[in-house]
C-alpha cells in the first residue's frame, strides 16, 4: 500500500510544479511558459484594489512584459490594427477576464495590470495564487483572476 501511495505522490509532483508556471500565448501561436524565477526577474509594480471593505496592495511583474515575450506590440508599435488586440487572463477554474492590449501598456493607460504573486507583502495563499491577475484602478475586483495559469493575446474581429 505504501508503494502505491508513494507512486501516486511521485506522479502528482510534476502537476504541482507545472501549476507554478504561467503560459502566455501570442497572436501567432508563439507560446512561452514562465517559471517562477523568470517571473521574479521581470519589472515589477504594485496594484491596489478594494477587497472586503479595505484596500489590498498586490505586487508582481507587469503583464506587458510577459506579452512582449510572445510578440505583442507595445509602446510606439501599439497602433492601427494592433489596437484591436485584447488579453484574456484565464484561471485554473476556467474563469476568464478580458483587458484591452492598450490597457496593459503604460504608454496608453494610467492603471497598472500585473500578475501578482504577493498581497500586502505576503505570498498569495492557495485560494488566490500562486498568481493573480490584478488591475489597479478597477472599483471592483471582478476582473481579477485567481490562480492565473494562462494569458492569451487575441484579436477582435
């Protein structure tokens, strides 16, 4: 019986490790899986949102830097047809929130969109993390995605 339990534990270990990664997909299908270390090395920012009657401050890498790795236009390259692009952040439960690509770019939008890994200086708990997509400036946290596992760049037709 012990050997069966041990084998099951070993089989589940890769799933736990994979849950720590975030997959980002570009318009052309280019895909990058970000490890926790790669995410930690990206430029970071804070985003404060109201939750449960008080403001909570999240911190993590700026979403625009993840998207650049899969060919998303940013800054001066974000114009004309590229303005039809949007970002879908997807949680492990299938919940999906949408942001305009221009919304995640500081050249266009004052609010900050991050892939948070901490809240109020602490690592996210199992309910929220390991990663949560957070949009500063939203009056409600409805577009905040718990346990974000995938981010896709898409085009509105």
